[in-house]
């Protein structure tokens, strides 16, 4: 890691929440991807960040805990009662001195370290935002219409206005198949950076109506008046949510 960068920026830590009991893909962190488990690949990619000073896996499963230790990774055992990765990150954050906590999803084995550093740099330069995240311009109509692809709109101050599974904005005067040519649409890249105090605060918030309607946790934070900054990236991410996702990715190796 670049020592000069560490000195010039606030101290930043990466936390990778990992649980074994996934509904759609049990044992997902320990699946083999070309000779390495998914969690090891995520961890090693995160360690390539030049701006983070620490990388930690947060889990409630002894199998994952032991495996991370086997490849000399840093891992912390957390409570099994957490309902979200945010809550798991917050538990780890209570024992960290880092100013910024980056939540890297444990199912993105090819996460680009450049994206992590982009988000850390953004939060260092934008103290007005309590939370930061990433967005990428949408290019495919299939993604625009896919409810599993979360869309985000932002204002001219780089602040999120709303996240939705529905295409937003609705381009009233154009046919849906022409929307991408008439307006810029953004997909949300689900990596978050939090100020430490903000992370501890949002972990205590209760679900809100918009969150429950869209099944998007970030709407809970916005409904509580927390500002989310958006920085754009040209890089996409590949997440593995199901065995079918894994088969598709393996066929591309």
C-alpha cells in the first residue's frame, strides 16, 4: 500500500461481511472459483487498495472464520443476530480507529481495488456526505428494466435523490425502448463508505416505509435525513448471488 496516500488521507478500513446461511446460495463465501474460495478472492482484491489501512472479514460462522485464518487473512467473529451486512460492519467498527469504513460485498470476487480507492478519495474530499457510494451509467435496456438492477438519480451536488428498482426518471414523452438515448440513467454499484459515527448510528435505525416497499436499505438512511454522496465509475462489478451466476461466470474463464 502507498504510504504517502495513507498519511495524506484519513484512516480507512475495509470490512467484508460474510455469512454462510444465504437463502439463495448457502455456503457461498466458501465456493471454489478456479482454486480459491470466493471470500479469499474478495479479500485479496480488497488488499490491493492503496488507500485502505486495514482489511477485515466479519462473519458469524466458524467455517468462514477458520478458512480466512488459513490464508492469513484478518477476521472477526460477530453476532449471529445481525439482519444486514451494515449491522455486521457496525459491530466491527466499534473496535476500529478508522475514520472511514468501506463495506465491500463478500460476493464480488473480482471487485476492482480502483473502485475502493475512488470511494475513499471521494469521502476524503467531500466532508459534507456522511455516506458515499458508486454509480455507473446504464447502457443496456435489459438492465434498465431489470428490478434486480438498482437505479439511482442524483442532483448537481453529487447527492443521491432516490434509489429504485424501477427505471427512474420516467421519460414521459419517449417510448421506453428509447429512454437510454434520451436521458442518462445510472445503476447503483453496491459498495458503501461510511463515516464511523454515521455507521454506528444507522445500524440502530428501524426499517422505514420506502425501504420496505423497495427492499433497499439505503432508503432507510435517506428517510432519516442522511445525505448519500454519489461518485461515478466506468467499472462494473460482478456479484454471485445464485449457483446460476457462478456457472455463468465460470464459463467465461
